[in-house]
């Protein structure tokens, strides 16, 4: 028997001995792909993207509510641990229109917020370095809280780390500001809820100083 024939025979024997495992693996792979594709299609139809973490800056400028995205990444890129990322996605589905804050256990909440803080701090690292070198920078204290707005007016449902100046959240205007889009009324409702919740349970929030030149 030639070397090539021996190789073919060896491969044939291997496939014959492991046929069940190989077929099972292929079937599981196909099922996983189908379920993943089906879930992705369903999420797209519902505009639901709970595998993403959106860092959302909220401000009121000249009486206008402004919502700006600082960054958006996969949850795994921010929380770094697949189990932590899956927990965030799971609890995000439990938020309601009345309470958009992720219901993370109190003892664990800091670890998730700290992961977001690390990501935010990286984005604003230049400001801190310039101040350390003696350059003039502008800084302010912000609050961060993990949310997932479930109210129907939102065009997309995502996990959002709300970022807002502490001074603003503590002094929201009594009247609704001008909205840049009709569906932003949901964000205004969220900010009102967050202001009340910060007074009731500040442990749900993380305070951070951000500096820019």
C-alpha cells in the first residue's frame, strides 16, 4: 500500500470511527447558525440591540435637550468578561417603561459601572495628561448610570450608559426643554426619573470627573 493509500485509509477509518461525533457537531453548528440568524432578524425588526453598549451624553443647551453618542461598543468590549456581558444583556430585558435602570444587584453594581468608567476615562485620558503637564483644561463632574429604556417612543432599544453633569441632574428645569426629535420625550422622562432616583439611591450611579483641553 502506497503512502497516499495509507493516508486515505487512515482518514477513512477516522471518519468511520467518529462519524456520529462529526455529524452531531455539524448539526449543532447548523442549528446554532440558524438560531443566531433568526434572533438577529427578530432583533432587527424590533430594533432591539441589547448586545451593544451606547455611551450617551445628555445635556441641555439654551433650553434644548441634546443627546449625543460618545461611543458605542459590543458589551464584551466594555465588560471584558463574557459572563458579565451576558448578565448585563439579561437584566436589560427586565427594565420597564417606569424604571429604565438595569436591575443589577446592589453589591455587584459598582463593578459594572467601574467597567464603563474605565472605558470613559480612556476616551478622556488626554485631558488628564495635559492637566498633569500644567496645561489649562476644562473639567466637570458627571454621573454615570446603566439603563435600557423600554418606552415605546424610542426608535431603538439599547443598553445605554447615561452620562450627565451632576449639577444638571440635580437641577433639571421644571418644564420640559425643547426636543430635537419627538421621540426624545422618552429621554426627558428618563432624566426626570434618574434625578429622583439619584436622590433616593445614589449608589446606583458612579461619579466621575472628565477633563478636556
